[in-house]
C-alpha cells in the first residue's frame, strides 16, 4: 500500500500542480490542501516521529480507488523528516502535509496527474486525484522500534504456522492434480473464455480481488504432466505479494486471482498460453508449452 501512496507520486511533478479550489492552501513545497482541525489535538509531529494515518484515494468524479480504513493490510505511516520549506524537498504531498497536522486532524489533498508520464492502473482518464487523510497516531522513534519488534514477533509466529501446513497442502495439491488427470473432477472444474480452468475448494468471505489492488497469495505450482512441484511458498512461510492486473505475474494468475475473495482456496489449471508459453522458463523447471496447476490461498486483499 505504501508504494501506491508514495512511490508513484514524485515530488517534482507535484510542485507544479494546479488547483481550481480557492479554499485550498498551498504549502511552500507546492502541495495543495485543505486542513480540518476540529478534531485534532496535541502537538505537531516532530522530526524523527512516525505518523500513522488513514487515507482514501479518489478521483474528482468521486470514484474511490482505495480506502485504508476498509482494507485488511497494515495501516500506512511515514517518518517525519526535517521540515524544508525551500520548495525543493523530494517527498510526496501526503508526507509534506503531515508536517502541518495534529493527531485527529484531517486534510484533503488535490494532485494534478494530467501530466504524469505513467498514470497508475485504472486512472488513465483522470486528471485530478484527491487524498482524504486522517492522522491517527504520532509516536517517537523509540516507540516505533518497539512496535515493529512486536509486529515482527507476530510475523515470525505466523510464518512458523504456515510452514507447518506444508506437508498437508502438498498432499492436497498432488491429489487434486491426480484427480484432474484421471477425469474425476469434471463436475467441479469451471473454465473461462480464455481457457483458464479453476476449482474453488473454499470460498472466502473477505474483499473481492480486483485489478489494481494489492494481494498476497500462498501457492504450490506443479506440472500437470508429471505432478512435479516447481515452486511453492509454504516452505518459506510467506506468500507472494503483488499488485493484481498489472502484468507482474503470468496472465493465468492475473485472471484467476481476480475470481477470488480474500480467504479463498482454489486450484488453477493454466494452459501454456496463459503461463510461460513456448519458451518455458530458464533452467527448464517449466518446459515449453507446459500446462500448469497452481493450488492457491488468497491470504490478503488490500
């Protein structure tokens, strides 16, 4: 999530942004914002502090691209840098405006993206992005370090639990491929227009995966020809995170994951044209024209 909020928003573009809202303030660095201080309290964040916030990103037509209050991912945060009002500091408008917010304050930030060299997926026709930000917490570097240590302890325990699942998941995935090849799953397998076959073993109850959203997936990849496992995440204890619908994974994954809700367990049977095609992979783990089977668990959608 943080990469969507910050890394796509280069300060050099923002400092020349135009706004037609007379109510907007303009920071020395060119960020255009309206500050709402009715609920705010306490001191402004100091250099070195960490500011946690919620943010809703929408277009001028009120189309919401994402809202961190409704996602299941970690809350975004930023470390407060020394305030430089020279107009040349290289940070996003959100990070810039956080300097002027107290805990509980809200702000609306308008960003002109008409001249972006590469607009984020789904925003190609938009000209203005609107960030509605609420600052929820300000903590010191020491408090931040303690919080991250506690979070890492939880993450280690989670990885250990996932690793324990490996034998069971490998056996299940192998049985699904065996039954598929024996023709025992004909009543369960569905097929899309592209040729992707899929079986949903367990329907999740979380958010629907959609293009542009961040997802994390646990998986086991096998060749249907011989049931060899060529890659899997359970032995590492960590799923693969990526932004859906942006070509960062094979087409069969972009299409298949978009069929699922968070918490779903499924198997994809992916024809070679939606996988690694006639070239296969370097080293030959996946040969040319190989049909693939992926057992997947959609762990997170944000």
